[in-house]
């Protein structure tokens, strides 16, 4: 499964006239990885409903579950058996 990369990091006008910030890695190596609640990281990009969502924060829940907060403000709860495919950027400084 291939995940599309979001557009370049600039402000774009949407149909409603709102400004929407988009993100893409520039010059960084990106690869897909299967994630679970144990190995999900901030910065992972998960495609949900055809929309790429970048993980902004993680909250540990009981019984090994995690709640993911995306940059768009949406929440997703991953249970220990949940498996998703994400785009992960390899950052080398």
C-alpha cells in the first residue's frame, strides 16, 4: 500500500477561503511501516479516509492502547491489536 505525500509546506487556499497548512518532507527519506500502539511515533503520517493525517501527540491509555492526536485536531484510539500502515520520515541531522 502506497501513501501519497501531502503537498509542499506552504499555505494553500481551499474552496471555503480558509488557509490550510500542508506538509511534506523535503530531501528526507520516507518509507512505509506497519505500526501498532507500541511503535507509533510523533510525526508518522497515517492515511485515514483518503486523507493523510500527521500524528502530533500521543496519550497512553489503559491496557496498552494509545490515543493519537493529529495536527488537524482529530483523535484516533489504537488498541493493542490495531495495525495500520504509516509513512515515516527518516531524519538525519
